[in-house]
C-alpha cells in the first residue's frame, strides 16, 4: 500500500526538487540544505521560500486526511512540562534509562574533534551545521547533568566549542555558513573555498543554536562573556526581517534572501532570536495555515510549499523550553495522534526528521503534507519507499514528556529494545522492520537531553539548575 502511495505521489512531488539552475555543480544527495523551492502547485515565483535543512551522508555502520477551515487544534492530555511545579527533587533514573544514557554518550565519545570542539553530525561524516552544533552543546550539558562526565570535563569541552564559534569564518562576514568541517572549523559544502565562505546561512539552524547558547549561560554564567562576543560578532539582524526569519542561499552568481521556516520549526527557532532581544512577532501570527484531520485528530498545517510537519520542533520545545500553551504548539495532539496510529497499525509509529543509512540519506517523515497523511519525503520533495516509521529520538522524547501515560512507557521500552544490539542509539526502524543505523548526533543528543529533563523532575532545560533540589 505504501509503495502504491509513493508511486501516486511521485509526479506531484517531483516538481518540488531543489532549484539549482545557477550552477553547473551537481547538488550532493547528502546536503539537502534549505534550498530555494518552487511549488508548482500553489505559488508564484515571488513566493519561493526556504525550508528546513537536511544534512546526512553515506554512513559508516557500526555494528487519509481531510481539510477544514483553519482553527487551533484540540490539545490532549497535558504533558509533564505543563504540570511541573518548582522546585522539585531530582528523579532517580531507571536501569534502562542509565543504559540508554551510556549508549547515547558513546556516540559523542567516538565523534568528538578535540581541535575544534565540534562533533561529527553523522558517524563517518566530518561536517556539521549550526543545528548540529546546538545538539553537541546539548549533549555536553546533559552528559554533565547525568554524571557521565565531570563539570571540569564539560567546561573544557564547552570552552573549545565556544572558542571555535567565536573564530568561525563567516559567510560574507556576516553569519555562520550552512555547513562546516568538524576537523578544521572551516566552511564546507558548496562555495566553501570562495571569498563568500560558503553558500549562505540558515536562520532556523542559528535560531536553535541561540536557544542552547541561552541554556549554557543560564546554567554556567561564566560563559556569558564569550557568548556575548559571539552574538555581537554575528550580524543576527540579517536573519530577522519584518518580524520573521530569513535565510540566504547562494547559487552560482546569485544569492537569494527569502523567508525561512514553516509551522513548528519557524516558531521554535524564532524563540532563540526572541531570547536575544529580536522582534519575531510575525513568526507567531496565525497566517498561511489550515486545519486538517488525521486519524480523527485535528491538526494545524502550514499551507506554504514544502511545509515539513514532523514531531521534532514540538518535542524540542517541550524539553528545552516547556510545553507552552500557544496556538501553534501541537505537542499534546501529536502524542495522541501517534498513539492512535500505532494502535491502528499494531506496531509503533513515530514520525520525525532523521538521517538514513541509505539513499537519500535524510528524510522528513511527515504526519501530513500536500494533502496526504503519513508521507516520507527526501529534502527535494521526492517520496521515499520503505521509509522510517519509528524515530528513536522522537519516541523517547515523547516518552519522558508524557511519562505518566502507558503509551509513553511503551515507547521508551521500544527504544531500549531497538538499541540493545548497538553501541550507540540507532536512528530508528524502517517500514520493513529493518534498523536505520545512521548513527547521528541529533538522535543521541535528544536521548541525553530527554534523560536530563527527566532527572530534573521534568523541568525544561532552560530553567536554572537551582529550580531542582
């Protein structure tokens, strides 16, 4: 059935392929980036906009919905974040929790670059984005919070990471390039040797990094001076225009400066800029949206092109910032949605963006996109056969955010079972039951962050440690 769906969608999705007419270079399959995308279905040339990033290489293995009028979704059972009162005593982690923590941190032990303070984004691939740098910082702080490393070790690693961020060669002397070598901290990818220092910046990636810079200075005020020097050096004002996020993409002789981000990803990343004093009010306006129903659950979706709809920004929001009651936050509804879908399929389904252990190396596993539910697509828009249906990182994040729910417990147990044969936590499970062994930074970082959140008595990580006794 899924194969038939992919075939039916191929024609409609193929026109979404990344626009790249300004260069003779082939566009690498492992670098989806935020391409300038043309949606032939519903937008004009002036409406072309950027979308979410993707970066994933060939990996070294280690071992139906209906539309209605736009309206906010009906949210389900409150998550732990909504119910938390402070201060609270620390939670004792279970044996399985500790096992997952050790497996997740193994990834960071194996992929640390001492010279730069960066972690490889995917096993065997020595490059990173600012999104992934944020995941690295999250892993360091979480590992310290879980007593996997000492405070001295955490401070040493953060010192290296932040010093490298301060010294980064910037795209057009303004903002971090989309991709850097983890070995040299120099721009990588297209135009990395040009005077431009790369092919542009991602406002979403930088926004997530800003969230984690704020978390660092909340927990470790000693790093505030260098963090301030970093943000003072970066021309962050270029990433915010008319109250929303803008990115830049260089292709050939032209550079495109256009709005970046869709529902969920946009609001999550905009929060980072808000923390540093920028007006991002337009990003939170209820516009370009519609309501759909999937598995009987009402959801709000973005009507613009390539509006990837995954669980990622919602679980990150809950763990890092808190499950805030805002019109765009659909965390509770998405938990109920996956519970219903898993019951219907008699197997566990949790959709998220993830690296893949085979071509196209990265996928957006969408709960809904372009009129269809449960569709997995490559960064350029092509549907994927035998997609990943279970994301270990998203499933475990949901399990701690909804710790008192039986389905949450089952998700955690499934992640443990999926991880037992592996040294690090693998990415997920494909539709045919095979493991997705694209060992990567975002999977293992979120496992650690979720466990730290749990140990802190389900307290959002942006709150100071003094909030937990």
